[in-house]
């Protein structure tokens, strides 16, 4: 197998959460471009249809499965449907996420729980659902989307930082637990990427320039720049890599 062939995903089947837009959409399309069929999930069915259309343009199959990741039963049903549609699940990208920007003392009980449920608990539960299949087969690629805020701290984002720090530790724990079965578990920690969710912050005349100044590259990342890294971690090229968190942030954490 040549070096470039090791990055191919021909015949692989992937499930991507939070794939209705932004980073999730970019990664789902990248997996398809590398040869995988992809099941995509989020709450927004119409936006998922747009992602599916982009996947199908690559010649691969796309399966739309709406799911509320805060509902434990819905996660079970989602994975079961994805397995039925795809035949099996080889790759899982946990990407669903939300953010709340508030002072710590202003965050409500419900907001805290919602943040942890979406950003951390859902990752555990999706992994738990694919575990029997992967452990029996002795193969699987789990990619958790963390954040540089799981490594460094920012004001007004304590629940988000806590949830993403938890994702990094969950990644390490599962990597160790599943190593004997040759299952790869890694995380990606993105910095500031231009998505619909944070576009307003970038365009803000005060906040935008201040955020860009934090990045040595002096620009935000484009969602499509995350795709190749997701493909690498999903492909045979990363077979000897597990328990790692790969930072992609234009140099922000390196400062």
C-alpha cells in the first residue's frame, strides 16, 4: 500500500454527529471525498439535507438521521439506524456541541447541564453504543472534537472549557481501555474557525480584531481545513496513533 493509499477510506462507513453545518459538515464531506459512506446526525433536518447533498456529489452515499443528542434513547436509536443504513460503523466522529458565553455566576443549572450533556455526555453515549460492534471486531476509529479551550482557559466560558477538558480526558481513557482491541481513539482541538455560530464574533468591530490578534497566523481557520486532519485520524495512516489530542489553531496554543 502506497503512502497516499493509506489515507483512502474506500469501503469505510462513518457516523458524524453535529453534521448539519460548520465543522461537522466539512468533516463529513471530507470523509466522503476520501471514499467513505457517511451517516450524518443533528437536530436540523433541512440543514442535514444540505450536507447530504454535498456528500452525494462526491459519489458516496449519505444517510440523514435527525437526533437530539441530549436524549439517551435517541442516541441508541440513531446508532442502530446508522448501522442499518451503512451495514456497519467503522468511524465515529463526535462533533455535536454548543457554547454559552456568560459569567460563571450567571449560568443557570439548566444551562450547565445542557452544556455537559451535549458537549461531553453525548460523546460517551455514542461511544458506548458503537462499543459492542468494535470490541467484537477488534477495530474502530473514534474521533472526538475537543477545543483549545480544553487546554487553555478563557473568561466567560467555564462550562465550555470544563466540557472540552472532559472530552480530552475521555479520549485518553477510552484509548487506554480499548487499546488491546486495536481501536483508535483520538481528539481534535480546533482553535477559532469561521462557522455560522461564531461568524458574528469575527465580524464584531471590537471582538473580531482582538480574537485575530491571539492567532499567530492572524486569521481564523476555514472549516475545510479541518477535513484532511479528520481523514488522517479516520484512515489506516493513523493506525499506530491513539489517545492523542491534535491541536489545529494557527499557532494560538503555541504562544
